[in-house]
C-alpha cells in the first residue's frame, strides 16, 4: 500500500534542509495535480491566443506536424510554456477526438465527449485548439461550444476547478464523481489516460462500461503481461493491470474494431511489469476511415490503422520487447518510478550511475549538505493522516 506524501521547504547552504509544509494522502495528490495540470492548462490557453502567429496556410500539414521545433522558432516559449508542458504528443488525443467528429458517417449526430479523470478539463481547450488549426483545411460541422463535455472524477477540488476554468460553457459541462453514477448520453465518445486501471477493478467491468455506453473509445492504460489481470498498488491506490486479450475479445463480441496506436513496456513504482497500450475502439462502420486518416496525417499523426480485433495482441506486443530491455526498464523505474517510456540504449545503466554520482558531487560542492526533508512537521502530517484512516 502506497500513500502520497508531499514535503515542501528550503535548501540551506551548509545546514540541514528546512521542511515548511507537509501534505499526506489526497491533499498531497491534489497539490501535485494543481501544479502539473494548471501550468499545462495555462500554457494551452496562452498558445491558443497566439495561434494566428503560427498557423500554416498549407494543404499538406499543420504546425503540429513539426510542433516541437517550428512552434518555438515563431513564439517565445518562456512566455507561452515556461514549465515545458507542451509538445506534439500533448495534442495526439485531441487530434484523434477531432478526427472522430470530422469522419463520422452520420454527420447529423453530434456526440458527447466523456473523459474519465478530466482533472481540469484541459481536454476542452486542446480540442478547441485542434479545431481552430483544422477549420481552414477541412469542412467541419461541429464546434467546441456546441458539444456536451462530461467528466468523471472523484476529486471535488478538480471538479470545481474544471467548471470554474470553463465558465463560458458551464451549461455544456456535466461531472460525475464516480463512473457508476454516469448517465448515458445518446452518442458518446470516451477517452481516458491512466485512470481506468484505478477506477475499474476488473477487465470485465471496463469492457461492459465501454461497450454499453459508447460507440468509440480512446484509452491509454496498463495491461498485464500475463494472460490474466493482476492487482497492484500504485500512487496509494489499488490498480488493475487489465487482461488485454479478454478486453479485445469482449469489445469484438460487441461489434467493435480494435486499433493499437502505441505501446511500451513499463514497471511503475516497482509494482509489477506491464504493457502500456494506447487503443482506439470503434464501432464497425462508424467512421469514414479515409477521412479519419487524412485528418490525422495533416496534423502529423501517422498511425497504422489496422483492425486487430481478431488478433492475439498481447503475444504480438510482448514479442517486440526483449528480456534485456525489460531489465533496463526495471532498473530505470527503480530511480524514476513514473509512467513513461524508458530510453532503451547501450550503456544506459552506467550513464545513469555516473550521472547520479556527479549530481551528488555538484550539490555538495555548492554547499547543500542536506536535501532530505523530514522532521516534526512531516511527522505530524503523517500521524494526522493515520488518525483519519483509523
């Protein structure tokens, strides 16, 4: 069992570090989210207000196709994205969602967008940014303000902040505190990243939720490397590494096609090895796949759109990761235990060891003898958390 803890304080030259504030449990998690996701939200808003400076009048591609370089050649990143939150991958799922709207065979139906773990609903702003970049090139029959946005999040802090940040379209926003309370809305698109595995305790319950309520879904989450699901603890919560084979079969039985968009091996927080897979589930005949692919290609996202609903996806993906690569992933996650791809390269372990020793040397050389925050402040925060749980 893991419990989030956040210690904040000061480094003091030639003396011990000073702990000023300590947060434990949900408060620590929300405080971290506030920094990470509010800085992202602000960066997206600032970028959106400067789009006219970087829009490319091209029939071939948009600025997203080379976002990581061209954008910051034309804009001052210190003013737009001072915390380095934005890159091309930031806009991959929003581009997928826009492509789904654009390529639906029945354009008269305007689906709702449902996000499990919407945090501050920055997805709305990202979606709007892609729409703005696309409308000169494609005949779009939708706009952000006419869409119903539905969030599912168990954090009252995040839910309140979401609606406050989107005051202009509050009437289009509905938020549920639990997926079990979700009320279906006609046609709906579902998307989620690293939340399903915390919210759903079984592969079957996830499959039922998706197939019963949605005609398409984009999920990126953890899957067991074994032929069965497993339960672990990560970020202080129970997490399920889903059964990829079962999910694929259940969705195929419900008349969905399966498209694997990306994958990598991971070992989050030392819990257990898993496959992180980004999957697009589509009801058969829902989209014009040529229009779908055309839209994504214009924005620089070139997916191999091959339906794998009848294939053994787990075996195929595992065959592409060697035992030596799994060892490197494990070693990397011992020191960097967060979600994300591990750089697989020769000399990786030695490079990290040398870098670690060198960093400690530089810290000591510059007078910071101690940087381990602890003390009475932290002790009392932990005891307070324990007492609330008893």
